[in-house]
């Protein structure tokens, strides 16, 4: 059975990428890719998923738990297409925003790997924004557990 490093190296070579090129596409250091391929380091779960997504294989394939490369079942693929269609409905709003219109014009000139990297970056940024909004909307620990109120004894009336 092949190790994660062997599988990663083979997938990278199939795409005719150097370690440095792969690292750049995934916004990692070349030494990190080298360590993974030599089995001297193991990617964390998020990085493992990024690698699996990039190579369009399952994380289980990368880890050597299966020899089946394909990760998406037909039903999952259809659900993904529905999500894309839902997002495309929002495209006119995005194009009219001057901050994004100029950026979107540059996308056709990108390679497929660059488009994948851009989409992953976009998804990551949106998750960060959503998490930030979620944290801001949640009550703080102090609000959840206010300190106990000290009971003030009733004062005696002075005649």
C-alpha cells in the first residue's frame, strides 16, 4: 500500500508540477510539500482536504485507506451543480459592484489550477467572514454568565 507521501508525489507528477509550483498554487512552502512527500510530516485535516480537492481525490485515497480516487458521487455532484446555479443567480449583483467587476474580468485569463486556487481562497474568506459574524452575534461569556449580584440588606429607618 502506498503512503500519503508516495500518493501525493504521484498525483503532483501526473499534473506535471514541481513541488515549488504545487506549493505556490496551494499557498504553502515548498519545504512543506517536500516533507509531506517524504512522510516526515502529515498535513492537518484542513490541508488534507485542500490537497484532496486540488487533485480531485478523496482524503481516504491520499491517506491510503482506499485505492478509489474519485471522491464525488453523482448525487453529490448534482447538489454541487445546484449550489453553483443558485450562486449564479446572484452574479448580476456581484458584477455591478465596482470592487468585484474588475476582478471578474481577469478570471478568464487564469488557468484551471489558478481558478481553483481563487475559488478556494474565496470560500476561505467567506467562511472567515461568516465565523466573524457568528462570533459577533453570540453573547459574550460575561453576558451569558453575569456575575452574581450582591444582596444589599434593607436599611433601618432612622426616627
